[in-house]
C-alpha cells in the first residue's frame, strides 16, 4: 500500500467529491417522487444488479470463499445503518445542520485509525489540515447551528451517529480481510445487505415509496444508481485498498462545497462569496493534511 497520495489518487478523489456533491442535488430531485429511505434501498437494489453484471463482463470472481463473509456482512450492515440514520435524521433537522454533523466522519476515521490502523499514523499536520477543512464547512453551513428549533437535536444526533457508521465502514474495509479482495466484491457486500435492509426499514416506517414518478425523478435515480453507487463507490473502495484512509477522508470535506456549487448550477440557488471562501479553506486544509512528511 502506498503511503502518500499521487496525482491519480488526488484527481480521482476530486472527481468523486464532485459526483457526491451533485448527488445531493439528485437526492433532492428524486425525493419529490420517491420516499427517502425507499430511494436509498431502490438505489442499492438496482446498483447490485449493475455491479454484478460488471463483474461478469470483467470476469471478476466475487463468489469464491476467501474468509470475508463476516466482515463483509458487517460492512453491509454499517453501510445500511449509515444511510438510514442520515435520511431519517434529515426529517428532524435542516440540511445545513445535517452536513456539519455528517462531515465529522473524517475525524472518526482518524481516531479509529490510531487503534485499528497503526500503519497509518496521523501527523500533526494532518490533524491541522482536517481542522482547517472542517472550518471551511462550518463557515459555509454554520449559520444553521445558531437558529435551532426545539427538536432538531434528535436529527443532529442521528446524523452524527450516521457519520460514525460511515467511518466504521471505512475502517472495517481497511482493518479486515476485505482489504485483500476486489473493490467490486467489497461494494457488493454493502449494496447487497443494504438492498435487503433499507426496503424493509422503509416499510416499517410506513413510507409511500414511489408516489410521484416523473422523467426528472427517474433521471435523478439513474444518476445515483449508475454514477454514484456504481462507478464512484467502486473507485472509492479501490482507493481505500491502495492508499491511506486518513488522507483520503480529508478530501471528503470537498463534497458539501461541491454540493452547494451544484445547487447553484443546476437548481439556480444563490452562490455567495462565503461559498468560495469555504472552498479556499477546504482546499488549504487538504493541502496541509497531505503534504509529504
């Protein structure tokens, strides 16, 4: 495994953060016709079929016995719990508050790495870089913390726990036998388990499911299934196998900023100078965290 990020890893992470930022817009658009948790479950179901087809074409054997069943099922349950908590939490708190609590995940990864990934020691510059990048996210969304309604703490707590599950998924992949298998099989564990768990949870919550289908709703779902759950997640788990998770996680702070930029581009939302200040801080934090030691 490499100890530093090279140009390819940096380029892929920027591309994936752009995709994940646009995903926020796609989720908003799809939510006008599909319930949130059912939307996440539907995405996993269809993406499972697509990734299985990809492994068949590429002749990637994902069914051999390799001792990864238990950690794979664990990663799948963590993945499902993450999305369930995030989507449910957003029913109780604002999106701007939710983003702040969700992007505590890189700190959870860094803390977990101290015990689980001794081969990836955190330097002071990495902690400082993450703090600087998180400051950018706070500047962009922190105003929402001031205006708090009475019950928003419930949603905040659920999303904070969801961030912990996100970090736990990354650490599970790095610290178990999953690190030895293909990125496709790692992703299939998570998609397959969440494809079973999330629809059941949606039924328990009494969601209506697909209640107002339209071409725009289905186009948004297609983007989430093929580009997000298919292409970007396979690429992400490939990167996690070959590069330090703590350094990769720092780039995730770009995602909310990219989401705001995508909202301005595709939804006509107003872009203020704060957005570009936040982008500068996040970029500076990523640079500080990933400087060679």
